[in-house]
C-alpha cells in the first residue's frame, strides 16, 4: 500500500497566499511600496539578508527603511515582485538587486544580518520565509535569463508585478517557466536502495538518480528512462510510487520524487554522468552515514527525504558539512 506523501520538503512549505489575481488588478508596485504595512525582501545576486540564530528568519524591511540600507540609485530600476498578501493585508514584495550592490553592514536598529543563499538556509527558515525566498529566487533567475524576447530578440520589460515580461515590439507576453525533473530511489527484491555518484562528486557522495523530463515525455516514462540510462537498471513501469514535489530554482526545476522497484538488481553505471552506482542495505547506509564514509545531500534537497523515507528515519551528516 502506498504511504503518505513526503512532508517537510524544505522548499515546498510556502504559506503566504499568492493572490495571483491581484497581480493583474493592481500590478503597480509603487502603491504597495507606499503602504507602511508592506514588507520588502531584498535579493542581492542570489543572496538574501537573514538574521537570528539558531532560528534564522529573513530580515524584511519596511519601505521607509530601504534607503537606510541601500543607496537610492541602486533601488531605481530594481525589478519588483509581488510575492503575496497576508490575510491582514500585508503585502510582501521582493526587490532584485545586482550582486555587486553595496548594502549597509547592519540593518535599521543595529541588527546584524548575513547574506545567505537558498541552498544554504532554505531548510532552516520557517515555512513562510522558505516560501518567500524560493519564489523570489525562482523569479529572479527567470528575469535574469529572459531580458530578450525568445521570438524576435528585442528587449523585454517586466509586467504584472514581476510575474510576466512583455515584448513591446510584438506586444506578446512571456511567463516564468518551470522545468519538470524526476528523482528516484530504486529498490530491489531484497529492499536494498540504489544510489549513484555523479562523476564530478567526491568519493563517498551518493544520491538518488535524477534527470529532466524530456519534451513529449511523461514523468513516469522519465523515471524508467533515467534509471536505465544512468544505472542500467530496468524498473517496473507499472510499479512507481509518487512521493511529492519540490521546486528547485537553480535555475527552474520542479523535482518530482519517486520510489521505483526492479526485479533485477543488475546495474551498469553509464560511466559518464554517473561514475558509480551502489545497492545499499539499510544497515550499510546507516553505518556509512554515521562513519562519514557515505555522504548524502543536505536536508534542503528532496533526494535526502526520498532516501530517509526508505530508511525509515533521519540519517546523520551530509555533504555540505565536512
Ligand atoms: Zn518579441
């Protein structure tokens, strides 16, 4: 019997109402930036200001505080994003700044902040903040890569409160893209789990197999194809368990997580993308993680949760910490 979907996926916890309709009714962010209730998240390059430990939170600003932190000239022309509006009417807006923009070392009131990226901080933030930062990073990457129209090559301009770009030359609209990818832990008749090591990873690093869904392909077919291409293992296409999804905006993926089963434990790593694949028993993986001989992806990744679902509990260590 299928189990419940994974919960606690770090970047899937968004809780702020997105109020998509509001982007079209009131796409002018200037009005919301004049409202003292509004809270603003700065993203500088791929980093956001964070305060507090051990329970870090995004260091949001009131609109009047913006100029205490960043030079007014750097705010002009910054792309603004309406992330959502709370039930009490508080709008949350992100402003995208270039990586090189100077910011005050301390925040209004003398608060210490550090600039952190989503991979590093996503699992430690509360649900609302994790959602705010995930959406901001996803949109920032999209704006960054879509300054020109994909049809005619003319420059595009942001619209709909940061959720659209328009080609003025043709009057056509471009929307943020999400690219589906599958990620899978394959299990054999002895209920061992198959993990792979990519060629560029250090020895001992292992994770679930993963790859993009190709044009014209279903997610289920992509799981079977990726397992065969990367590990030479044939999964039963009628026996897949979908366990949940997580946005992975580096730059635009949506990871669809699966467990799959095979009747034949024969494997053959592709030798290019994947240098090594290994069947682990639970005892082997638990011992490997405890000793540090095996390192898994950090908790911010869905891969970690897929592996721990199979193990039945959380495991120590990860490859972000030596
Ligand atoms: Zn165009």
